[in-house]
C-alpha cells in the first residue's frame, strides 16, 4: 500500500510518500510545496494544486491522506486554510484517488501514542519510525509523513479486522 500524506498550508504544504511492505515503512519521498510568497492567493492555490497533481502522477499513491484541522487561530487564517484544502481536494479528485482525512489528534496519537504531543515530539517519532537521519526535515513535511503513517496504520488495522471477519 502506497500513500501520499498531505499537510495543507498556504505557505508550505507538506507532503510525504510512504509504502508499507511486509510490515515495514519505505520512504519514497517528502518535502514541501512552497508557493511564491509574493503571489496572490489564487496563484498560490494553483501552485499547490499543480504540485500535488505532479506528485500523484510521479508516485502513483493508492490513497491520499490529508490532515483535517478542526480550528483556526483566527477567521482569516481558517478561511485561507479552507481554500488551500479545497485546492488539495480538487487535485486528489482530478487524479481519481481515494481521500482520507485525519484530525491532528488522530495523527499525533497514531505516531506518538499521545494526542497532545507537540511538533517536536511528532518529528522525533516520525524520524524514529521511518529511520530518517535528516536534520533538515521541515515541520510541514514531518507532519505530512505523520499523516501518512496514521493512514497506513489505520488502513492495515481495518484490513486485518476485515480478513478475520471472513
């Protein structure tokens, strides 16, 4: 199972591509899509959408997992984030991939065992779980990898439950 994890943001949308084979994670790629800071929001949204479409085309994930934040610092930030998420959803839909959404609490709990973990704790566990020795791992990419781990764990568990019910 191959999954593209996405952490939406208008400044740096994180992505991480993982594959689960024989109970082991394989890191296929990760990074950020950083629209030009000087660009207007519509142009930023297009850059994010186009970047995700390229990633989906290049890595051919079976599923896409997206962090679904449940709050915003203020109304303007929440609206902007909603628009970024819209660009992500359109890119995923245009490529015909199934979309799965997870809250920050679900992701943190899946990766650290604690739903209130801070970003440093999440990044530390992501590196440990994936065997990454990358001191330059960006926060947004780490969050996207955490989302992918959450999805792979959730999907694997559901698949095992379905198999045992047969």
